[in-house]
């Protein structure tokens, strides 16, 4: 059975790259372009790992992670934050 990964990123190029890398590594990959969709998919699919952009259009990745940590179904899923931002913040 394949491991599952969820990629949450609003940048289509980054999403494609992350998805391709994970598929080459043998993961079944689910995609979301905003945090709300990512939270819903995580609850439904229960991925083995979540790759999440820090800056998303509807909320920050850290807020989405906080929501995921409060849900019994998703609280133990590892979350890796990524960003393409070069801003000081």
C-alpha cells in the first residue's frame, strides 16, 4: 500500500514540483491550493505527511497546522512547512 502525502500550496509551479518529487518517491499525492481545502482533504484521506506552504490565500500555514493539531483524526500527521518567499518575514 502506497504512503499518502498531501501538498498544500497556492503556487501551481511549486505544487507540481512537490507532487512530482513525492510521486517519484512512491507516494500517492493529494493536492490543495488553500488551507481550508487542505484541512478537509487531510481529515478525509489521513495522509502520512503534509507538505504545506507557509503563506496561503485563506490563512497562514501555521494556523492551518493549529487546526489540524486540534482534530483527533489529523493531530499526529507530520507537517513540513515550505515557502518560496524571500521576504524578511
